[in-house]
């Protein structure tokens, strides 16, 4: 069973997550030649206060 983990800062809508999970599943099915039911996708979300890039918390960065 292929497993795919997506790490992201929280804030995406449920519709965005649904679309991402569908696209990731379709790609794994196409490239790994498995059935969709065999693909597990997990979105792991972090708060903006718990994730940083370039030495700055996402909560301290300007939007955009």
C-alpha cells in the first residue's frame, strides 16, 4: 500500500484538500500501477507558529 504524506502549514480549505488528495492518488495510481483503494494520503498540518522557513516563523512573515 503506497503512503504519501503532505506536510503543510494549516489554512487550506476542505475543497483544496479534497482536490490535492484526488490528484496525488491519481498520480500514484498512474505511476505505481495500483488501485485507488490501495493509496493512503495523509495531510500533516502545522500551525503558523510551529513552522519556519529561512529562520522566521510563518506567523511572523507577511502574507503572500
